[in-house]
């Protein structure tokens, strides 16, 4: 596989992520208030993950690896970068059930929905009631965590 270059997206490039989602993940919607991390292969946008701020927390959302690069470790490289540079104990994700193990490999722990912070619990319940089968997860693998 070719070299993956990972960086925090410059907000001026947000339309590139919007086009990527439109082509491969139409329900994904990048917003300017989110932290967006992208991966490029041969200067072509190939992967993205966003962190949506919700009160003092963040929700990992919209992770996408374009189909031609799936099953080649691109998602793992993107998450490794996030573990080293981005993720803290204030990060959560609502994983599709088939991706629960993937996120566990990157420091997320499955948690009962009842233990989510209230703002995230409301969002999780709304998504769940719309028919999405999601697993609430909390990042607990941060090396630089100062929480006791």
C-alpha cells in the first residue's frame, strides 16, 4: 500500500470532505466547528474522521475510508494517529455493532447507554429510536490522561 499522510484538515478544505461524503457516505455532514482529521494517499483524500463537540465532550463521528483502501489498515492508521494526537477521556463514539471490536482495538470501551453524559445520552437515544443499531463507547486509552 502507498504511504498514508495524516493531518488535521484546514477548514478551507472542508468542501473536499463534503464531496468525499457525498460520494461514499451521504449521511455524513462535515461542519466547520468539528475537528476533522484526514488521510491522503498519493495526495488524494482517502480517509476522514470527525470529532463533534457536544458540551465539554466530543463524539467521534463520520469515520470513512474510501472503498478502494478498505481492509488495508488505513482505518487503523487513522485511529493510531488519533490515539497519539487527539483522543482524551472526554471522547465517545457510537459504533455500528460490526465496528465495536475495531474501536476497542484503539482504546474505546463499550459502556451502558445509561452511563453516557446526559447530552450524549439524549443524542444516542434519538439515533437508536430512529432505527440505528449503535453501541455506546468511551475512550479510556489516553496515555496523557490526567483524570483520576
